[in-house]
C-alpha cells in the first residue's frame, strides 16, 4: 500500500537497490543476509520500501514497509485541513452513532484503548462500511467529507492509518473479544453458526500466509479467517485467524475450544457441509455441544435412507414446508459403523432443486459422451472416475485404443432418481421443519461473509506484517458487527412494510443517508442543508431515529467544528 505523501530517500550506503518495473523505479531495502553453506554464497533479503518520485529522484512515495524499517523517519500524522469539505455527509454518522451506542462498542473498546484510538478505530470501521473499501491510503479522502468519531473530528493521514495498524496490540483485540462475549446472555441455549473463508494478501513478512485452496484464486498467498455468529441474534461473536494451508474440517476443533474458552456451555453448532467429519462430530459431543450439519454430498448412508423413504413423503401435504417450498421427513440412522447411537437424519425433497439437478446431470452426460466420442479410435491412458461411473468402455485387442463408449443407463437413472434430495443431520431430536428452519438461520453468517468481501472491501488485505494483518482483521470484525446490526434493522423494517422498497438494503440506505449534508456558509459555520426526505425518514425509523435526531446531531457537529 503506497502512502499519500513523499519522503526523502534514506541514506543507508550499500543497503538500497533501485529496480525498474512497469515504467516505475522502486527502492528495495536490504534488511538481512543469509549465508548458504552448501553453495558458499550469501543471499540478500530485500523488501520494497517505496517508489521513486519521477520528478525528483531524491524523493519517493513510501509504502508500509518504509514505516517498518525506518520508524524514526519524519512523516506527517495529521492533515492540516482547515479546508474540510464544505459539504459534510452526516446521515450515516447519525445512524452509526446510534448503532455504536446500542451495541456498547465504544464502552467495550474504551476498556482497552484511549478515547482517541477508540474513535479512530470506529472511524476506520465505518469507512470500510460506507466506502466498501479497506485501503488506508484513501481514508483521508473519506474523512475529508464525513463526520468522524475521533475527538474534535480530526482528519489523520494514511501514514497514521499504517501506524495505527502496526501499533494495535494483540491484548487489545483479545481483551475486546473477552469483554464482548462476556456481555452475552448465556443462560438460554445459543446456536452458533460457524463459517470460514480465505483472503488473498500480498506476500510480506506475514507468518500466516501460505498458498492453499483459495476460494478466489488471485495467484497470491492466503490466510484463513473464520467467524462464529449467534444465529438467533444474527450477531458476530468471535473470530479466528489461521494458516492458509489448513482446511475447514481440521480448524473446527480449535473454534470449539475457543467457544469453550468464552464460557459458552449451552450451545449448538450449525455447520455447512464442509465441516462434516467423524472427528468433528465426536469432538463436539465430547465437549457437550449439540450440532446441526448439512451432509457433504450424497453419502452412502444418506443414499440408503433416501432410497428407503422415496415415495413416502414427497407429495404428502403433512410433510410440506411451505416457507421453503419443499417436503421433509425424519429418520434415525447410524452415521458410521462405530457410532454409539443413531442420529436424526432429516431428508428433504424439492421439485425446483430436482429439476435443476436433473438438467445438470443430463448436461454432464452429454459432455462426457461428446468427449468419449472424440476418443474413439485413439489410444487412451486412463479415464476419470466420472467416466467409469457413467459409461462402459470397450477397447481394441491392444487394450489401449478405445473402440466404443456405451452409457451405463442404470447408473444415470439412479443419479437422476436422487435429484432434488438433500439431508441435514442433527444430534438433538427435532422435526424436519425445525431442522431446516434452524439451518436456514445460518444464512445470517453467510450474508456476513458475503458482506465482508463484497461490501467491506476485504477480498484482499493490503498489509505487509503480522501486526498490521491482525489489526486490520480486528477492525473489520468491528465493521462486521456494525454492518450486521444495520442489515438486521433494515431487514426488519422492510418485512413490516406492505411493499418492500429497494432502498432498504445496506448499500442503498447508506447512499441515501449520505444525501443528508451540512454546508459551510460564509461565516464558516456548518449548518444542515435541507429537511429530511420521506425516504430518509423511513430509513431512520428502522433505527428508532427521526428528523429531530438529525437536527440535534447537526447542532452537536456544528459545536465540535466551531470549537477547533
């Protein structure tokens, strides 16, 4: 991440190298040397610290590495902008302040950092929500035209953002998570919806980065990030960072231990199909936690259960679940041979899902048949499992040249007959309706992950150190809490209205609220520009706010800016 100012190129003889790439000249700093005793050669270890100013070869635009290796360099911290934007957006600020107050985030953060850092952290979180961006170099532009939570609404430079990322201490984020989870009501049973994702990151001095199975492969190393969410309240509770090469199944046990560490006892886990494993199920039961989990694929015991129950519930009105337009029934079955007891297997059938899956199967068979027809008369070394599953293969006498590929109609028909079916396994006794409704409640965590990447600018983390990565993820977790509360309030408001308007989504609502502005007049005083519109009143009402609240906050902002 390049910072938005220039500095003198440091004078460190023999340590700097200039390299030309893409029409620019970059400065690399040699921070170490590694001796290879086998090759008897010393390898320099270098890191890019900036880009040379094309108009002045003695100066450069620094990046975060510059701040790491030259911490004593003189750099600006606060932007001297008496010329704050004459148009100040305050609509999102009014709503976010209400959300922050209701969630007690400022008070909890204040236990672990001073008022200035608390305000700055909240501003960075709000910046990622409103701008859908996490790049620190653009924060000053956001701060220039928005009301802020920092004392006196100070505008800080991008270098201050980088410093803040590096200076946040692990005990602050750990302390926050302890206090945040301590405040939750643990008397009633909580169902934790747990999900994970991975994120790309530039290669730097970051231990967590590894090349793994990236969900969005940008050719960059990744780290994994998981969040546990209270399904009932649809609120993030805690998160975990772990190595990019670890898979979801192996990491779940660590998350279970973390839940135990936060004193969650009466809980159940709602899990996606990626976490289905014998070890995970046994570990949850060992810790006294119940579970509800989607079965990965059409496993053998599920196939057997589906086949045994086919025709017994698919058209029964008593088994129809109107809300999700599907049919469901519940049976009890061992999940594996060593299982100590039978589990509840909830089997579902959907006409719409059946149609879609049948079309996919037919297209797959056509594609395989076309491929095999092209192989006839040619020597073939080996075919994949799908080919062997759906086709009989005849070869010439040499055993290598394909002579004929004939469809295994019974295998295809069996696959078609299972289209539209899926299953959920629960450790507790419940009906098929209760199981699907509980599982669907995890949609909140899925939406959180979509918003994390799509609406918080987190597809890639632009940092170069472990400290900065840890701090940035912590700030994004705070943003996730805030955005989740905004999403829930807008969704509940929308569901109460006869006609659901399109402006009650988070991006649309924030965009509409940004039209509430204060304008600096000739006397230098900021005043509210115009009355609140009907649309804005509807959005504000979702949070228990009205035009009076906006006018009050406008007066408070006016006082803060006048006192500077």
